[in-house]
C-alpha cells in the first residue's frame, strides 16, 4: 500500500490512534487522552478531555519557539498603497493588547463578538484576540447588506461588534458606519458596544455611548494572556447559506480545529513551516478563516493578507506580483479568480513580468473547477493545479490531492480522493450505495473527523434536520456526484437550493424572500444559471398579483435594487422575468431543476408530475433567451 492508502485506512479503522498522533503537533495545557467521544450519537466530539488555547498555538508558541522575528502576516493592500509585515512577536503583542481591550469591555469565555471588517490586519487581530480569551467570534463578510448583518447579530447575540469604518472596492469606498447603524437598528439584540477601526479613506461617525475608537482603546490597553479552554469549546460561529433565508451558524470547536488544520498544511497543501501561503479569498468566508488566518499561523508559516482583487488592482498580474514580492510557495483561491485573470490576460503576458519561481502549487476550491480553467492554469503555470472539495461545514478539505502525503495524478473535473478521516459515500435516494460512475447524493459516514462542525449555533435540532436525518448515520453534504474506478470523486453540483456566485455561497430561498416582499409580486422563484465568469448567477421569475401592472424594466430595476440593499452586491441578480405562472408539480413544488436545466441549454425531460405542461412550454423561450 502507498502512504495515502495506509493513512486513509488507519484514519477510519483507528480514529483514536490516528488523531491522537496528529494532536501531538499542538500544544495542550491538558493533553487529551482520548480522541473520539462517541457517547452521544449523532453528536460527536473530539478530544473531550483536552484543554488548549488556539491563539497560543497560532502565536505565542511560535514566539517562544524561535519564530518571534519570522513574518507571520504580510498585509498587502494595493487599494490603500500599503505593504506591512507583522512578525510573530508583533502579531502576538497586538493581539494580546486587543484581548485586553475586549476583556476591559467585559468580554469573557463563551461571549460572542461579531467582526464586520474588510481585509485588514486588525480583523485577524480581533479574531485571534477572541480566541485568546475564550470568546467566540463571528465574522460577517463585508459585502453583506445590513439586513444580513442584523440576522447574524440576532442569532449570535454578541456583547461587542468590532467593525472598520470602511472597506475599499476597486471602484468605490464602502462606508461600513451607516451599514452597521442600520443593522443594529434592525436587530432585536443590541450589542453593548461597537469598537470602530477608523480608516482614513472614510471615517465613521461614532455614536455616543455605543461606539468606541479602536486606536484609543489600544493606546491604554494592557496585554492579557491566553486562557485555557476545553477542546470542545466553540472557537467561532460562521454563518453560511442554507436552503431558507435564515443562515446556518456553523460552529467550530478549538481542539479538533487546531489539530485538523495543522495536519492539513503539511499533508494536503505540502507546505513546510516557515513557507508562505497566499489565499485569495476573504476572512468573511471559511476559506479565509481556515487558510488566511488559522492554518498558516498554527503551522508557523507566513500568510499573505491581500486587500485587493485578482484583476483590476491594478491588473491581472496581481497574484503573480504577490507571489514574487512575498516568495509565495502555495496559492489557494477560487476558480472564478482564475476565470477573471484568463479573461483579461488570456496569453499570460502579466506572468512573464514577475519571478514566480517560488510557487509550487495552485489549489482551487469553493466552486466547480471547469476543465477549461484547469487546463489554462496548468499550461500557463507549469506547476500542479489542484482542485479540492470542501465546505463551510467541514472547515478543511474533504476530498483533495494530498500533495504532502502522496501526490496523485490529477484528473480534470475531479478534486481527487477522500482525505483521511472522511468516509465519503455516494448514496441512492433509498440510502443504498451507488455503483461506480453512478450519480447520487454525496454523504460522509459519521463520525465526521476533527475540525468539522459539531452542531449549529444554539440549534442542535436544525443540525440534525439539515444534515443527519436524510440518511441516518451519514452527514449530507448537499452536493451530488459520483466516484470513478480509481476512487476519484466528481462533484456535479448542489442538489438543494444553494447557489455559488463567484465562489460566494448564497441561498435562492433568501433571494426569493426579498423579491416576494415587493407589493406587485404574488409568487416568485430564483434559480442559479450558468455564468462564464462567476460560475453561477441568480435569475428570478415572478408572477404578478391579480390586477397588478408593472413595467417589466422598472420592476426588474426595483427588484435588483432590493436584492442589493437587503442581501448585498455579491448576489448579482442577473435578470428578472415576469411570467404568467410558475411550473409546478401536482403537489405544488416549483420545478426549479427543470427551469435551471432549460436556462443552461440542456434538454430537460418534462417531469411526469407536472401540473400544467403549457406553463413550461410558455416559459421555454424566455428561459433560453437569458
Ligand atoms: N464589500 C463590499 N462590496 C463587495 C465586497 C465586499 N467585501 N465584495 C464584493 N462586493 C461587491 C462588488 O464591489 C460588486 O459590486 P458592484 O456590483 O457594485 O460592482 C458586487 O459586490 C459583486 O462582486 P463580485 O461578485 O466579487 O464580482 P466582481 O465583478 O466585482 O468581481 C471577481 C469578480 C471574480 C474579480 C471576484 O468575484 C473575485 O475576486 N472572486 C474571487 C473569489 C473569491 O474570493 N471567493 C471567495 C470564496 S473562496
Ligand atoms: P462554501 O461552504 O461557501 O465553501 O461552499 C461549499 C460548496 O461549494 C460545496 O458544497 C460545493 O457545492 C461547492 N464547492 C466547493 N468546492 C468545490 C469543488 N472543488 N468542486 C465543486 N464544487 C465545490
């Protein structure tokens, strides 16, 4: 057997031995004597008797262990013209002081802190400071509108919100102050204070009594030490889109998370401590949590925090410049970023202007990697380009080409093989295993390995209902696909109403809720349709209320504005069509999959359960015109 097969088999056959060995890479205040706690299925916990502090493992242990003057974080911000390096010592000192600020505001173990910030070092400091004192952070992506922030504030019930005064998009400065004010106004739960990082591109008006200035607080704060927490205590909650408008609060624990992420850096990404990783994402997404912040730091590597875009800041050579300037060994981003680079610079002219000889691997995830983009990137870079598949819930790769453990020949269209710890299965609707090559639901047999969500925030019931009840004993990923004769997985897409727009996960249900609130709309349906650049974009079909009249262009404009105002610009609603009726089954379910298929140019069979086939016939030309 090869190394991969050995390790994979051991991870499933002897999870205790496998993960206790992996746990030795982490500093524990109380080392665990057991790995898996399976005493309360379907809830599983990892390292139930271990205690540690994640911030200590990410910062202090490296300062004490000889990396104090090594770069921990390189902030590179073309949108503000700033490049700044933080050594492990500097990042530890800033974090310890901000932990003092939080403690001074009464934040303690288990309290929640919402972080609404762009890609600035202070956001990383705020996350790690929470970890330092055992508080639970919940980062909200800066591109979300106030309503989305409000929903998260209500669910997480934070004592404090930490925000920045603005984010910077290539064409505009996004003022966070008014967005935050609106969100707090909309939320039922009121945070005690908002700590505001004032940026000079747009300063926020501070509200007397509620708002406090980051720099003023830091000037007088005393550093505080790491507080040991149980391995099973929550480190963070990250909200992600489900099938309804209410996002799911994915919980991450401390111990399993630290162990799994550390293990992944060497075995999946093939990095050595001291090397540099550039993850082109945002700290508001799981990719940013895991591979901009936690994994590189837990591993003693250097992370690049890039406040910019793959194109337009200033050009399609941005990533190549970053690789050259920071000596990057591994780049990880979403396929959309590469589609954008390919569109602007198909011949790779920009690449030739930079020395990218340090770059060993390009990892891509977050959405389907189309074979054209894969081939283009592989031919351009002449290094391994590696698709890998995971999700917010898992927190780290589920299926990958494990470059550090045993490199596999890549197959275009496949993220490769199951990562040790993940018993990935393809199931038929009746729960029986699918044959090789047969499409089915992608599920993972329980228990999920360390690092994966133990539950949803304050909602065990929804955790079970959303993920564990469809196939008892298995976690339902929400994706469909098949496995080939070599054990390679092929992910065909979501089987639910979640869509992926430029690597951003969105719920069509949430968009439908916003559209349905328009006074002229009786009923609506949103589906994700193929888009050359963004992978998918949403399209809406609306039925007007009886007697309502609306100019189609005016209505489309109004609905697009509503979606932007209530969800955020990232929702990118492409088009709205007014239709006479929506195609439904006899039991009243809208035939979304059929609509999506026709819009994407496929020859979809008309389901036998359709209530009125003429509705679909009327819609076909509209769908194909999009
Ligand atoms: N704060 C505020 N607004 C934001 C934002 C943020 N953090 N991120 C995006 N937006 C806005 C954009 O400015 C844009 O607004 P506009 O319609 O007024 O121009 C809108 O949301 C749509 O943004 P986006 O989907 O990013 O499209 P784009 O055309 O601006 O850029 C790409 C396209 C491909 C360059 C961009 O999506 C990208 O860099 N993707 C990389 C993938 C990625 O990071 N995925 C994250 C998960 S791994
Ligand atoms: P998120 O939780 O935002 O990371 O989104 C996770 C979803 O993105 C998955 O459930 C998939 O639908 C999709 N996804 C992520 N990585 C891949 C990949 N490599 N190939 C295909 N789809 C992917």
